[in-house]
């Protein structure tokens, strides 16, 4: 090793076997029974989503119900399959913050679309004539 290179943290040359800020333990082991339970819940929610589409509650209500079920399913996947439940609370905060910003951006886009939707429909009607 040259005199300008410093040993990496955790390398035998550094004298520090443990890297700072990292765990040397095995990742969290999730019981198989819990994973199958979550998988079953996801399958039930998928069936409920399909069943809701069979009932005409109006376009807005059907979309709202489907999005609510999809949000619950995504939460289950992130919590259990991606092990966020056993991770540091900061990672949960980062995840929830990103969801907040995505929903904010999408809602602003939809509000903007609603503002100009009449003008766009009028433009298409004029082109069709």
C-alpha cells in the first residue's frame, strides 16, 4: 500500500474490524408463517379489488376504493417484505416523506388538469368540425 493511500475502514490494515455505523449481524429473519399470512392478505385484497370493479359505484368511488386498497397492499409489502417494520425509524420517516411529496405532486398535476380540461375538450371539438 502506498503512503498516500489510507486503509479502508474495516480492512485488516486499518486495525478496526467493525465498520462504524454498520451492523455486523445477520439481517432480520422473518418467520415464514408471517410471510404467508401477509401473502394471503395481499391475495384477499386483490380479490376484493377485482370484486369492487364488478360493482358500479361510479367512476370516482371505484377509483377511490381501488387506490385505497392498492395503498394498503403497498404498505404491507413495504412493511413486511422490505423489512421496514424492523428497520430504523428514520427510514420509515424518509419513506413516508417521499409518499407525501409524490402525493403532493400528483394532486397538483390533477388540479392543473381539472383547470384546463374544459379548454382542451373545446379545442378537440373545434378540430373535429
